[in-house]
């Protein structure tokens, strides 16, 4: 026995030694690989440093020569426009500063004067990484994108209506011309873009104009991850608004009026006054840790008359996704870019559009701090829903009065749940109590919550608004940053989230004290589980929403205390219940069917019990 014991100990020690050996050997091999990788990287850096500057310069010159030769070959009759120097021209109005480039005769960047980026505190810049152009026939067998050709820029002119006009000209050796004319109106985010062609029947194949638009969006808000979630592609197809968010591609089957690349609070929109005849858009959110949000590639077609001269009117919108601003734009439904409720939550859009938005704007008209505006909005919502709230509290008070009788019924029926349910319904019917009456506030919160979730996520007026410890009501508030990130929670602590969760716990505790005890553990602890879930749901949401939820919960606690202790008279309720019991009852058809069903189930259960006993 002793030998066997020693053998076992020996095998265990041997196993430990093998484990330590393989662990140490693997560790050494990993360290050796790391060392070799560092050596290789170091050798590469040394070799790169030893390359003669002349060789590098020669390689660059050779690359430029090849690129130039390709461009000249593709330019055909527009050879003079193939190679050039980029020139920038700037137009300004009271709202934005637009920089144009002669390369492609397109918008290079747009600076919004009234909005600042949450990333660096500078003015918001849009379209800095966009490219917009179309292909033209440059000769019999050659074509080139206009985005690669250098136009000649004219001097900007100011019109009588204070709008500014800038034109770019592209001329071929055979006399064909292309003009890009831009008109920037005073106090407007929309730019008119008119494309005129002479010799269009040769520049375009069968009159087909193929617009290619590549747009990249970058972080402007507090967190790139949340801004990515709020980003999408919106468009009007067949004069009906639609969008893509989860999908990566959309092929258009009807005429397209406009396409918009949307961030959380800003958008860049291409409008065709004559509508595009077809096309598609590819959309991809970025998943890396950079400040990039998404990339959109749109290929849009337009059938033009096959004639020598054509003019195609477009418009470009660079600006905020402000409902009131977008509503005034000429294309229909651009205000729907602002997400006030879509898809399965589209039922909350009328609530936002006709009630919440108007009430919010009314309070914002005389209260400067938007945190107090949210508080006033909360008071308004609770005032409107007060009658339903009172009826639910009254139902809860009746349930509390009946609680002793329900406890007696539980003891009487024991494990006979069906018998207890039938007597319970009979008791409620005799007393005139609706057992679901106390659920009204919770059910009422659902559409209101989704309406406010959409409203606060899309209301650009909240952007950058400070309140108490929150520096931006359109984003989460943070009182502490964690050195790690918890799954589903994040790496920060939101104080408004904590106040919302704590007040929700207090409401749950109060409600549980007012309702009959539950035998089912799931039902018993569900009111406490929901507030705990809110801790994870709310932590990344706008602080305006968590502030609203906190105020609403405090109002709920106050109303419950006042109504239950000073308004509702429990003795009178008990007297009314007794009086109600004495009056003759008439069953509704639903009650009769319900009682018949319960009787059938009870008989079936009794039959099973007798069978089991035998």
C-alpha cells in the first residue's frame, strides 16, 4: 500500500515537472520569437535608412511619371487638364465656410460656424474625405473621371440677393466644354450645383450620366462607437423616405430624389432636382478603434436627352440634422432624416412631432438651460398622464385592502392554484377591482420612453448643453472612468444612470409593499431585476434621457406618497367594496367564458388527481 502511495506521489510530481518544463520551454520560445521579430524589424529599419535619398527620389519620380502618363493617356482631348496644380477657392456665408478645389471642380470641405466638434473643440468639418464626380468620354476609346481632371476656376461673384456664384470650366481641344457652377445663398446650408455640357452627345454614352460619390465620415461626438450606431444612409426613392442602417447595400428600383450620408447630428446630402433614374449605394460601418465612422459608395445614373447641350441641376446639403431646418428644404421628406421614430417604433413619431417637440421648443423659448427644459417637459408629461396614474394608484389601494382576504384564500386552497385563481377573480369581480389597473403606469412608460429615446438621440439642440455635472446632454454623463471596460456596461460611471436606477428600485420596493405577495419567485423578484437591467441599458444613453427618468421617478414616488396617505381614504374604499359586493352582479360574455374554462380545467385536474391516487 505504501509503495502504491509513493508511486502515485511520484507520478504526480513527474506530471508537475513535465508541466513546468513545457511551460518554461514555451515561454522561452515565445521570448525568442519576440526577440527575432525585433531583430528583423530593426534590420528592416536599418536597411530603409541606408537607402540612398537619390534612389528614393528616383522611385518617386518614376512613379509620378507613370501616373502622369496614365492620366494623359486617359484624358484624350482634355490632355491639358490631366496634369495641373490644385487650387482652392473659398466661399462663405453666415452659417458655413465652403472650400472648393479645381481638381474635379468639387467641394473640398465645409466648415460649420455654429457647431464645434466634441473631439477637438474646433468647428465641425464635413465632406473633408468625400469625392464626387462622373465619367466622360475623352476620346473615341478613352474615358476619365472628372474628379481626376483640373478645371479652371473663375473669380467668385456676388449677386443682388447676396448669394455667391463660383464657376469651374473644363475645355477640350475639339471645343467640348464642361462647366460646374456653384451658388451659395446667404444664410443657407444648401448649395446649388449646376452641371452644363457642350458636346454632351459625345461626352456621354447614349446620354447616360453616371454619378460616383464616395463619402467617409469621422467622429464628431463624444464617442465614435455610439456615433457609429446612430449613423445610417437615408434616401428618397419614388418620393418615399427610406433608409439603411443594418444592411450594407441598397439597389434602387425607382427614381431617387436624394441620398444622404447621416451621422448622429449632421448629414451630407446629394439632391437631384430631376431625380436619378437608378443606381445603388454600398454602406459599411467601420469596426476598428479609429475615429472613422463609416464609408459610403453611391453609383447613381441619370438618363439625359441626347443633345449637344445639356444642363443638369443638383443640390448639396452640408449641415445639421435639425428638424426645423430640414423641413424648409425643397426636397420632400428631408426632415425624416431626423430619427423621431422608425420601423417598429414609427408609432412614436407623431408623439414626438406633434407633442414632445412642440412642448420642448415652447419651454426652450424662455428657459435657456436645457436641463431645466427637460425637467419642465417631464412635469408636463406627468401632468397629462395624471388621471391614468391616479386610477392605477386607486386600483393599488383596493388591492391593498383586499390583501388579508387574498392571504386567507391562499391558505384555504393551498396548492390548488386553479381553485385559488377562480376565487380570486370572483373576489375582484365582487369588489369591483381591476387587477391589471396597477400596470397602467408601467405600460404607459413604454411609448413615452421610446419617443423620448428617439427625441433625445436626434435633438441637435441638446448637443454641447451643460447641466449640473453633465457636459453634454446629448451624450452620457461621466463622473468617473474605470481602468477597464465591463461587458455591456462600459468604462465609465454615469451618475444620472445611478440616480435613475436607485429611484426605480425605490418605486419597485414601494409597489411590492402595496401588492399581494407572490409565490412564484420569478414574479416576486422581477420588479427588482428590471432596475438592475437599467444600470446597463442607461449607462451609454444621453444624459437628457437618464435625467428625465430620474425626475419622472421622483415625481412618481412623491405622487404615490401623497395619494396613498392624503388623498385615498382606505376606510372609504373598504366601505365602497362592501357596498359593491351587496349589489347584484351581471357577468359579461368574456367572464362567463373565462369561468367555464376555469371550471373545465378544475374538473380535468380533479380527474387526473383521482386517477393518480388509484
